[in-house]
C-alpha cells in the first residue's frame, strides 16, 4: 500500500486543529460539522477564543506566530487555518 505523507500530515494537523477548536469553544458542536469550508465565526469563534485557540496551536505545534501572520482570512474557513498551521509546521 502506498503512503502519502503530505496529505497524512495535513490530516494530522487538521485533526489537532479541530480538537483545539472544540476545546476552546467548549460547546457540544459535533466535530463532523467542521470541514474545510466551515466559517469559524459561524461556529462561535470570537476574538477571545481566537486568542486562546492560537495559543493552543502555538503550544501544540511548537511555533510562534508573528502579528503580521494573523488576518481575519485565517478564520473565514477551517481549511485556511489548517493550511496556515501546516505551513508553519513544515517550515520548522
């Protein structure tokens, strides 16, 4: 069986980002409802839990975000956030 490390790596990142998101939101939101096209603001992300989410992601993945890295686009779609985190993890 052939393995595909890049997609597997992205899937691992997506799973971890989703776990952090659900932890921060502290809601009964179903993980299955969060897909690449999910608007994070629509599922309850606000400025307070956005900060907590970013801190968790920094700790979990071991990188530090620079203020210039941050934009509202990161939170417009779950897939945007996953791609952003994956690019920082692979850059290490």
